[in-house]
């Protein structure tokens, strides 16, 4: 989002009262299958359709009840994704970046965690029973990590959706840095959508 700024975690933690902290996570797992028998799926990467019609990652605001950023994140994952998330925990070692949304006095922290295929499938299977399903969360989606023969179908078309906050940049950075896709493909997509 225009005007947002990437900050170090130490700088974000020193912001003081008046700033709210939010944490979101990219959950992914390997998927060896091929679409139409020829296009490698490579990984299942989860995002969600939010109540506001935008795509984002599961997670949310860290509250007074939470003892740490990660306590807040794991509580939100439980609310939004259901009880299959109790099979793992997103930790500080999964932390990737922080962005300031200065106009809202919110700092959004981002995490990425690799799951087993079975853990990720269990999250998808249980998500319709989550507390916030049908309320804050309208459904999970997998991100297409390929480009079809027409040159636009797949990831290029997916990133033309509307995303909350810095979620689009978080997605593309993670796909590049975690080597979930060919880096050349990602740098072409990083040119901000003119919206
Ligand atoms: P409530 O329980 O209704 O308060 O929602 P929540 O706690 O689940 O909060 P939410 O997930 O909406 O996120 C809190 C803040 O982070 C909001 O200011 C959003 O704009 C922002 N936000 C939400 N999702 C993402 C995301 O995927 N990436 C980034 N960077 N920011 C996000
Ligand atoms: Mn078919
Ligand atoms: Mn929530
Ligand atoms: Mn949320
Ligand atoms: Mn919340
Ligand atoms: Mn809530």
C-alpha cells in the first residue's frame, strides 16, 4: 500500500503505546502433483478471502490477553483456521518482516511456516468449522504458483486481485525468498499494480 514502510522488528517493538500490532502467516506445504498432468503445482500456499472482499493471510491483531506476538498470532490462527492448527506453532524463528501502516498506526508482522502436506490438508479440512468461518473469513484459497501458456493465467492473474495492506508484497517476497518459484518470474510481477 502506498506510504507503507518496511521496518526492522526491533524498531517496530520500540514504537510504544498508540501503535497496534498485527501478525499474519503464510502457511505452505509441498505438493508433488501436476495440473492437467503437466504443470507442476510445486507447493500449496494458503491465503484467505476476507470479510471485506480482499485477499490476505490468516492472523490478526495482537491483544492485551496475548503474552507475545506469537501467542497472538497462534490464537488468531486458531480462530480463523480452526483446531487443526494445534498440530504446530508459528514461532519467532518463522518471522520474516514488519510493515508500518502509518495512517492507521498499525504495524503488521509477517511470518511463513512450512507444514507437511498432511498438516496443511488438515487445516483446509477443518477450516469450515473454525469460529470465524463465514464471518471474518469467507474461505481459504491456494495460490497458483505457475504461469499458463497464455502468459497471464495462474500467478500473474492471481496477483491482479485486491489485497489487504501489504499482503501482495508479502506474498511475492516470500515466494522469492523461500524459493517456491523461479526468481525471474517474481521480479517481473513485483512492478506494483496501477490501481
Ligand atoms: P478483528 O478480530 O475483527 O479485529 O480482526 P483481526 O484481529 O483478525 O485483524 P485483521 O486480520 O483484519 O488484521 C489486522 C490489521 O492488519 C488490519 O489493519 C489489516 O489492515 C491488516 N492486515 C490484515 N491482513 C493482512 C495481511 O495479510 N497482510 C498485512 N500486511 N496486513 C494485513
Ligand atoms: Mn476438470
Ligand atoms: Mn481474526
Ligand atoms: Mn484476521
Ligand atoms: Mn482479532
Ligand atoms: Mn476477531
